[in-house]
């Protein structure tokens, strides 16, 4: 009876065989006894197109995308940290997001930008799951900076459902940035 408590039964996604795996061996990347397929694969259904995507459990933190439509597969894994976006990823990471997104347009040589960064870090933790905060280095990503007419930095762009709602320029205090953020979130 105690042997059963120390084991897990995992069905193979490839052949359907039920495998009895000791809990102590779950960290060893177990394989199916019949077909030798990995048992740590998961099937995640895309929320956008409905496609089933097979993926190892170890890749869940790598921001996986749907193989058919390219939509993010893991929605609830918000870490509460700002993330870097580029000209190439801006459309996917900012414009296709449902909900609120703040884009911090900055440059490494800009002292006011470095003053705003810890404020955005705090807001990312406070509003994790409710808003995403992206950082766009304007020196390395001139196409997006030009598209949104970024002439001064730091500039914060506030998006909702992929549309630009508001923009503010300068090193504003935390309370002022949070006020703008809450206005965008309230209209979600």
C-alpha cells in the first residue's frame, strides 16, 4: 500500500500506455516503458486558434508560441517583471495583447530613464497579471520609435487591446505613472 503512495501513474501522450513512475524519479525525465517517449511532455491548447501544441514541461518558462498562429501559449505565467521588446517582436508582444500594456521607451545613456526603471519594476510586481510592462530601447529599435514619434525619452506609451491610449514624456513620479496606468486599466 505504501508503494502505491510513492508512485504516480502517467499516461503516455504518444501511445496511451499507463506508466507507474516512483515519485523520486520524476526529476529524471521519465520515459514510457512501451514506446520510450518522454513523459514530461504536455499538450497545451492555444486560446486563439484551438490548436493542440505538444511541449516539454521544462519549456513553459520560455514563452512558447502556438505552432499554427504564433499566439503565446502560456498566459498566466506573468513574472511581474518588465520585459524587453524589439522592432521584430513589438507587434506580437504589445499590439496583439488583450489588456493593458505600458511601453517604456528608453536608452541606456539616459539618466532620467534609469530613474524611471525602478518605478516600473515596482509597478510590474504590484500589477502582475493585470498589466504588462515592456521596455523598448530606442537606439536599437528605431522603426518602432519612429512609428510612435518618440522624440524625447523617457516616454511611456499606454496601450489597451493593441491601441495607443495615452503617452507621457519625462521622469514622472511613481504616483503620476500609476494614475495613468489605472486610467488605462479601468477602461479594460
